[in-house]
């Protein structure tokens, strides 16, 4: 997909590149978003949940950015170096063709410095081309001023709590607190910019062209080696592998955590208030993560994620949200206070900008099913869980048996009060059912009589109180009549046969009311108020659940068409935000792990069904 360089007006005129017009690079600690015009307008250093250094995507004037582009009108195209997370943005002008290669070297075991480095390599491929750059960091979400120290080819931006060093192979000029450069390259020539976090034991270090070439090669080799362990050989290999590479980029390697998305407050509706911080680990994602990783053959990542679960997600002392939180920090911390950054205007004026997430204190009963299902999958496909892990499972299942019938906030984290959601009941059933399977398969000690009684009671409760004879469908909550795409998990979790007449009738009702051109809405906020103003787009994870439900129901032609249509809604690099708007635009935090996990699952199962 191409764009015209210059669509974004000069820094300070409050123009935004759309959410979808970005690529992603990272080093398994943090990521940067690079616009199709060559501007980095989102980067948190040194980790996903650190305060931002560049946040122009949330405030074009005050957020900070790293511009690097042709200095003349240009048409641009952006793609990934094949089978890697090295991003290339190409500039096509009347005088020649140039490109910017963006990547972040992945720290290796031999890297004792702990250097966080972002490299931007500029090359002229044909003819000649003038380039310009402007580096304007704004530390701590644009709240902390910094000083600039410019010596030769090195500029140090020092905010006191953090310092960044920019080294370049072209002359740099100071401009207030920022740095500019203008240069011209002839065919075959290159320039290099390297941005490092410095301080303590990490001094500024230049990045000559030869070193940039070596690190480029090493980074390419790292990603290709990693992807080579994928076992997927199906019809949608390119999209599945891009999803896998994206999922790996959202992994915080020091702990094995996987963030829901690497951004905060990208709006679910332009101008709306549904803007949330997703730079945390949701327990709900656990089962999908483990399932997708193991299906593709990435056992080390599944093991690392289960290590995070074992270390940080274990029964607590029982707060208002139960023995588990719904989300944790990437280091396992539980305190994630939510606050608004009133000085930032939000993406395209979509305020408020939030950091932290108050939903961490919600009661969401479905997380127990997600977590225990992930443990079950790992125990079955990877390696048996330990006796201590089993004790934790038993404690959680005993808690679920005692508390499954209370109202909660549900999977969609509504802020309109607790209700008796079907999905929450369903996943409580999954929690108990998977634990029973593990106990029986391995002969592990368990209070099976109590577990089985609770499991069967939940099943009958769902079948009697969540089935609407009038709607001929399973509905969002007990004794209700609102449809909800979350019920698509009923056959996927093996609660109901995918060809059961009641389920097929539900699938038809969902198709008629919540599906638009393969895209699936979560629910109708007008029919089921969720405590928030405004509308939202379709939820891409629900769209992939829909594909999988059609697949399991044997409706393969419909499933294949819906899947192929969904692929057309990806951005130019194969990436998805959380939602898709009415005219096909990406909305919400970007890219979203949950969506890419669901894509992998849908592709895997559709491939298998097609033979």
C-alpha cells in the first residue's frame, strides 16, 4: 500500500496519520510505530509500559516524534523485509528512489550493556535524493523537559530520569531542545541514525555504517531463525506468519509476558471516550496465547508464558475481584492505577488519553476458565504441570465452584454494573471441566464429586436461563434478549456441539443481527447499555471467532469467504487493531495480540477442515 509523503504536515500543525498507516518494530522489550511517511510517532523506552518518548500519535503537537523522510514530494510504500520484523519504508521521487530501514536489535545473551537501541538506516537505491530528519523527544508523555547536549555527531537528550543519545553519520544541528539534519544521498550511498538509552553503565556509542550493516544482518537472521521453527504450512502462510511475528514482538522477553497491545488510548471511535491502556497482560489472553503458540510449534514461547503465569498469576488472598486480577503488569505487578493525561489531545482529538487501567479491579469470572484452559493445553501438548501448579489449579477451581453464580463485569469490561453474563458462566464451566480432564488423565487428587456437581449445575443454568425461546438463540445474560458475539465461544470451548440445532439457530441469529460483510459487532450498546457513551466498530477477534464457528459447523464455503474478507481488512502489512470502523478503518489499540491469536486459530482450524 502506498501513501504520499507530506500527507502529515510539518510537526506542530496537528495532523495525524491514520492508525492503520503504521508498521511495528521492536526488541522484545518495547516497540516503535513507524508511519508510512517515515515518522516514528510512538515509542516507550525502555519497556512497553514505560512513559512515552515519542507520542505524536496521541498529540501531534506535544507528543514528540522522530521524522525521517525524503525532503521533496514523494510517494511511499512500506513492507517488511521477508520473514522478519525489519521494516522498510520506500520513497519514490522524480529524482530517484530511497528507503529507510527501521529495526531494533534484539539483545542477546552476550549483550551485557543492556543497551536499548533503535536504528534507522537511510539508503539511496536509484538516482539521488535529499532527505530531512527531525528528532523531537518529549519525555514522560510530554510532561518532563529535557536538555540537549550536541557534540560532533552525537546529541544527548537528558531529562534527568532518562537520557537518550542520537548518533548519526551526517552532521546534526540543534534547534532548541530538538535536532535537525538535512542531507543528500547519491545512488549507493547510506546514512545511519541510532537512538540509544544511555546512562549508568551504558555510554553513548556511535553507530558507523559498518556496524549498522552488521546489526541489520544479525536482526534479520534472528527473526528468520525464530520463524523457521513454525510448523504451519497451510494456505494462509504469509498472514499466519505475520501474526506470529507480531505476537513475538508483543512479548516482554525478561518475564515471558505478552501485552494485549503496545499502545494506549488509540480510540475505538474517533472523537469518542473509549480509549484504554492495553500495555498489560490480560489473563483472558492466556489460553489463546498458549493454544496459538503450541499449534505453530513455538514451545519455548509457550513455556515462557506459562512461567510468567506460574510466577505471577497464582491465587491471592481473595479481594473484591476474586483470587486473581484480570490483568497484570509485564513484571507481574498488580497495582495499575488509571489516570488521565489531560495535556494530550488524543489521536485526532479523541480524549481522554489514559495510562493505567481501572478495569484491573473488576470481577470477571471468565478469566478462571481462560487460565485453567491454558494450563490444560500446556499440560497436554507441552509438558506436565508441577504438583505446586496443580495445587493452585485446585484452589482456583474450588473458588469457582463457590462463586460462579455471582454477577460480574464480563469479558467486555463494561462499566455499567455487574450482570449475570452467559460468557462468564461458560468459562466457569470450562475452568472446572478442564481441571476434571487433567485430574482424570493424570490421576491427580481432586474433589471430583464437588467439581462435577458444579460443572453440571452451570451447564443446566446456561441451557435454561441463557436460551431465549423468543429469539431462538443463546443471549448475552440470564433471562435477557440481547445477542452477544461472546457466545461464539460456546462451540469453540466444546460446551455445545457445533451442529446442535440450538447452536445453529444462534449462529443464524448472530449472522442476521451482528454480522456485516464478515465483520462482527460485540453487541448493540443501545440494546445493552455498557456505561459508556458513543459507538464502536466491529471487533476483529469476534470476526475470527465467527469464521471458526462456521468452520466447526461444517459451513466451509461461508467460513472461507468470511476469512478471506477479513484478510482484506488488515492494514498494508497484515496488522490489525482491535476494531474496524464503518468504512474499513482500523480503530483501537494497535496491533492487538488477541486479534492475531484468533486469526492463527481460525486459519489453523479452517485449513484442517478443508483438508
